[in-house]
């Protein structure tokens, strides 16, 4: 979860820097980096959900042993 928060903070910083740029190519580059950064957010939630399911299954398997 902290990974997502850090990504969102970096997006905010990059968008702030984008407002300060004068060069068009740098503006476009910052926008491209922001989009790449935001693309990974949904995948982070998918991985987190899968990991929680793995943990839950492991606990159930351990409980069956007793």
C-alpha cells in the first residue's frame, strides 16, 4: 500500500514540475512518465489481493493439520 502512496506522490511532484517547464519536449516527457507511473497502480492492487489470498489459504492449510 505504501508503494501506491509513493507513486501517487511522485505523480503529484511530476505534474507540479510539468507546470513549471517551458520546453514542450520536457513537458511531454514528464507527462509520459506520469502515465507510466499511474499504469502500475492497478497492478499493485491485483498483486496485493493475490498475496492476501495466498496468506489466507496458507493459514487454512495450517489449521487443517490440527
